[in-house]
């Protein structure tokens, strides 16, 4: 905790007060002579703190006493880069925040917020006249699906295999029988002529292993997500 003067070691500093929405404490410190844009050792300002936590009254007050809504930290991020909801983003812009400002990495606030707060990013893009990323992504995905018939062919093949195995069981035919596996391979071979993806699957399979085992792997594929990293700052309160 940053000590502002003797006797205040147990009291909130201006960055924590701004994060907590403690307007009276913020006023007290400003009236004692602190700048509304004063930065801590990590270049974090009360305006960044209030923007991050959506403390609208604190933001209005800091602006009224000379706070700069485009003040930057040591990475070139303005308070707009810290917002987590649309209401706060609207206020920061109303108070003078610049949505086209670029940080030291050349990113604007909407680009910086896209991963963690996509709805805020889309709002910022809309007021900047940019096409939304959601629309661009949806169009790209739809185009890819229309251009690649392999997915539909794979689904159809798996359904045909299941039907063939169900029919065999209903006639008392062992699903592990060589005869059934031969019929399955013939079905796959026919489909391979029209599907590059399944052709690779069959080419890599072991002929001593029933082909239905290879087909099962197609239906069980899944994606894994990677958590995003966080930055530690003693004056940035962690949400619980």
C-alpha cells in the first residue's frame, strides 16, 4: 500500500478508493493536493481504476477536477482499455475518451478488449464505424462450411455404418464378423473416392483393425480452450 502522509498508512490510497467507488475518500485525497491522474509505481491511475470497476460517479468527479480520460499507463493504455461493460465505455467516451487511440502495441481499445469483453469491443467498433468481428467470423465460417463437403459426407457415412451394423444385429449377424467388416470397408472405399479427408483416414488405418474403430475417432474429436493470462498489480483489486 502506498503511504500518502503520516497517519494514513491504514487508510485507502486513491487507487484503491477509486476501485472501491469510495467517492468521499477520493475527494478527500484530491482536495489534499493529489492529481486526479496521479500514477502509482505501475503507472496505474485513479481514472484507470474507476474505469476498470465501473465507478461512474468517481469517473465524473475525476473529470470535473481536471482528470484526463486519455491519460496512459506505461504500455500506452488509456482508461478505455480497462473498461469491462458497455455503460462504463459510453461514459468514458462521453467524458472525452478517444476510441481510436492506439497503445504501444498499435492496438485500439476494441482490439485489446476483444478476447475478454467481446460485447464491449463490438460496441466500440460500432461507434468507430468498423464492421463487427462477429459478422466477419460468421461469414467466414459459413463460407468454409459451404466449400467443404467432407463434413457432411463424413456424417452421412457414419450414419450408413450405424444402419448397416444395426441391420446386421437384427439378423443375428455378429458385429465382429469378417463378413460385416468387409462390407463396411467396401462402403468406406466407395465414399473415399469423393472425400479426401476420409481417404487419409482409411490410408492410415490398420487393415487388421475393424474399420468401425477408425470411424469412431472422427465423431469423438473435440477442441480445447486455453485460459488467458492475468497481470498482478497491488493497486488493482482482484474480483472474488
